[in-house]
């Protein structure tokens, strides 16, 4: 969409007061090399470049080496510099627009995200002769923690979401009591106070589950990002572009992380959402129609022109 | 121990009324090619040979092909034939002997074992924008099932044991709601009625957990074995050998599966247990002292001589 917008401007001979740059951030997703939004985070000064290069994946490969290997370790310095504004078009990845039949989402901010890795250690033993009361089963502890973590939003705040997406069991044999289970926790909310309470609640739930089963527990922070409210001037420019295009719009907060999170630390920023069919993403059947993508692109171009021509 | 016993008999020129055979059964453990005790099961007629050869591991390799590859697919027919008796020496793998300071276990039977594989299917989606009430999280369903399965013995029978040893999550990314989780269930008891009730309880617990999360569920039987009581004549021979050696002994039932389970379908059988330090097994720190191993071997030899000289 960014390329198309700039190409269209060039085709029509449109010149702007400020230059426009197109960026494709490295490692936005992050599961292989956590934390996510690593490229934009380094650009915005949230992470040191050498911290990023040194991150290792599950096989021990370094992020910097892998960038080099695929030819993506460029020579232009990745560090903060003055920017007049930042816009990002994305699919919503949630059900708000599609369920209300709205064409464009005007994103007013991004919820904070916390990632943890929790490891529970018990005692490996034979699944037959070991009496139930003598067991320290790491998978039972993890299961009880996961169940409790699922229930935290209902108790704490209806806008909080909690997810356990990764889990590995060792040794992982049908007739052996597991002695080690590691799982991830992802939780998100727009308020820092709720995030802090969720953090405590997740750790309390995991500790209680571990303690009931006699397990040791280790909690490792895997990064995340604090909530950010976007710039009213930029969301206003998006709203104007929607009106000009005749598109219905809804103001909302993103629950997914985006590079705009870090751009907002540097300059006035905001995001535009196009609807996701069935509200789905991170799944093979995720879909945004070409019509919705084109509308998003048009709103991006309109808002971009406003921002790039500001004095 | 079996080789040592026969070598010692040969060294001393001892001849027996009946011939003695030493056997090393294939695939006793079974996690790669379930069900366990496959070699003895085929020998005893519990499984067809072609059923065994056709079993595939997680990578799709066939058991028969793998036997061929490692040179273990011999040409002596593996099928039932008349036997006068069967003895098996094993480490206890549990805490009964070590905790009472007893030297030899006389095994009176083997508990029945059931193995299941349960798959829960939900909906893959983004861990951020998907509201908690719209989720169908396969890992949450599995976690609740595992927790409930752990509690079944306390409700049903104190001698029942239940274990979930294997679990895999798909897609397994920190920021994606899992849509598919597969886990194993292993449960054991000496009574067939309790095993049947445990089977129902496991499936009810899994179905309830799946239904609460809106998941589909699939339960696949992975085999197992019915309980068996050993032959009093053979346990008597073991007891006599203990008395002759001056060793303390305890009569008990095995909760671990053993090839003697299938041998008992063919002929009078029983087992001898040596103590396991800390009652541990299927773990790196499992240990049986050389002194205990030697005592077990001596009792094996004594009982074997009794059986092999019977008219």
C-alpha cells in the first residue's frame, strides 16, 4: 500500500512539502527472535542495536548473523532521527470492523503487551509404579496454571486478553511423568495499571499451581511493549480522509502490536485498519478483501498528503 | 541376568530336565511404536505380526522396515509355541521395596494399562484482538482436561494412576491462539472394572473440558493390556529361592507393563523385582545397586532351576 501510494503520487506528479519514506521493518512478528517489533524498536531507540543482533533463536542462531546470511543486514544506520509523522495501514486482525460493517478503523492507540516464559520443574518418573501422592508432575502444574491464566481477564478486566500459545514438555513420552514444562504467556491491555495487575495475577496463578504440585518455577520476561496513545492530529487527518472518500469509520485501539508503537515514541503517529473477514488473523484463512484493501490504501494516501504538506 | 544365569549353569555343568531359553523382546517400551510390549505380544498371539510390522512412528517410518534396517528382523517365526514356564527379573521402578528395606519383590501380577491419544481442535487466531469470549483455545481445553485427569484417581480409586506424558501444540507461537493440541493419557489399575470406569471418567473429563471451550474432540485408543495374575506355582518357586538365599521378600503387583504380561497368556509365569533407589525409573538418575542386581540374579537362578527340573 505504501509503495502504491508513492507510485500514484509520482504518476500524477504530486509533490509534497516534506519527503515521504517507505519502510518495511525487520522482525515485526518476533516469535523466532523475541521481542517482536525489533527493527522499529531499534530505530526508535527502545533497544540497542547490539542487543538485537545478539538475540538467539531456539536453535542458537543469532539474529545479526541470520540478517547477514539472508542479505538483510544493510549499511544505513538504524537509529532515531527526526520525523514529521508516521502512518501505518494494517488489517484489523479482530472482529470490531467486520461485525459492525464499518469500512475503516482509525486506530487511537495500541494496547500494551507483555510476554513471559514460565518453566516448571518437577520430578521425572515412571507413569506406572509412582503413586499419585508422590508425583511432582510438571505438566499438571502447567495445565493448572494455563487454566487459571485463561480465567484472569474475567476476574480482572473484560478488555484484558491472556494467551498461552507455546508449550513444550520434557521428556514427552507417554509412560513418563514430565519433569519440565515451558510455556509462554502473552497478555494485553490499554492501561498500564491493569497490565501490572495482570502481570502479578499471572505469576500468582503460576506459583500457586506449581506449589500445589511441589514444582519449582522460573519466570523469564520476554519483552513486550507499554501502551501508547496515538496523536490526535494524525488520527484527525485519517478521519478527514475517510470523510473525503465517503467511508464509514470507527475509532478503536489495537490489541495487536505494530511498529507504529515505536514510531509513536519518535513523532506524531497513528494507524489505519482495514476489516478482517471473520475477524481472523494469524491463521491460514485470514482474509481482507481487495475492495477493503483499496479503501485502506486510499485513506492512507489522503492522510499522508495532509501530513506531508503540513508546515 | 538371564545370560549370567545360563553361563553359570554351564560353568558348573548343571543340566536341567527342560531346556532354558534366553529372550530379549523387541519394543518392550513402545513410545516410538505404540503399543508397548509388541514383540512379546506378537509371540503370545495378542497381535498379528503384520499389524506390528505396519505400525508407523511419528515420522511415518514403519516398524517392520526399521527392524529390517537395523538388522533385527530375524527369520525364526515369532508365534505362540508350548512353554513350561516364564521368569523375568526387572527393577521395581517404584518405591515399595526401597521404602520398606526389602531385598526382593515377588510379583503376583501386572496391572492393566490403557493408552489413549486425545486431540482437541479449536480455532487458530491472533492472541491480541480476539476477545476472550470468542476464543476456542485448544490448549485451554487440554489444560482443563489434564487437570481433571490428574484428579480422577482421588475420586475413583486410590490405587489407580493416571498420567499425561506427551503433549503437542499447534501452531505453537507465542502470539497465536492454538487450534490443535494432542496429548496422551496412560492409566493403570489391577482391576478390569476400575480400568473401565477410569476409561469413562477420562473421556468424560476431556469431553467436558472441550465442550466448555467450544472445541471438537477425538479420542484414539493406543492399545494397552488387561491386568493379569501370575501363577502361584511360579511365585512359590521364587519365594523358595528367596528363603534359600536368606533374602527378605515382599509380594506385590507391578504397575509397569512387562513382557511377562503376554508370556502369562502362554504358560505359568511370574516376575522378580530388585529395588530401585528412591523408587525412581524412566529418569536419568534411576539406579539399582550391583548388590541388589546380584541378589535378583541369584533368585532368578534358583527359581529357574526349580521350574526347569519340574516333571
